[in-house]
C-alpha cells in the first residue's frame, strides 16, 4: 500500500522537493534517528522545513524563527511527512501508530516508552488527529497509549480519514 501511495504521490513529492530546494536550498530531506518497534533505531525521513540559523553563540534559533513560509505550509498540511512512506515500505513504520520519538525521549519515558515500543510508530496517529499542536507532550503520550490499548482496523480507518481532512484543510482549520 505504501509503495502504491509513494508512486501516486511522486509528482507532488517532486514539486515539494523543488519548493524546498528553492526556499531552503539543499539538502531537501531531513533525516533523524528515531525509536521504533522494540526500541530499534531507524532513520526517519521528512522534507526539510527549517533553516539552520544560529545565534551569536552558535546555538540554533527557536524552531519558529527557523521555519520557512513554505515549510510552515508543509507542516500545517503534513506534506513534510510524505517521504516517511519510504520508512513504511522498509518496515520501520506503519501508516498509523504513535509518532516516532527520539531514542533518548523514549528511554526517559520508562513504562510508557516500553509500551510504545510494542507497536510500529506511525506516520499519523490518534494524537495527531485529535488535537496535535494544541496538546501538551503528556497529553499526546496519553493518547498514544490509548491508541496502543485500543488499536483496531476500524480505529486505523478513522485516523486515516481524519488525517486526509487535516491534509486538505490544514491543521489550524481542523475542528
């Protein structure tokens, strides 16, 4: 399924890649280590949305100051996540599941981190379609655990349909 989606979305992804290159330069992809099934590390792939601007001390500026206008659109519509279909094809991720976190974040979560490792992380999840940016990290983690305990094909279908709505309307417009 991910391979078909990747093939169908290739023209859109090429256009996004050109947009990222034009607004941010290269590289067009952002790759970061994340924790997956069984706490196995993998490299998450996304379109790059931020510049690497630093302050006088050499520290990265806050995300909001580094995110390009084009990057903000990609994030709001979740189109920056499309390269993650490669992660799904590799078996590192599923379409639906808890979002993959940094390994050090998962390690610091204790029992909750172990519970997350019982399922593949997803490109979208319950927390992402029921509040996402309006939720604290603790609320997102609680929704991820709720998903793990209640996961089903039906719930996955609901999450995928709500994700389409977020992509089409943008996160700010979601009700």
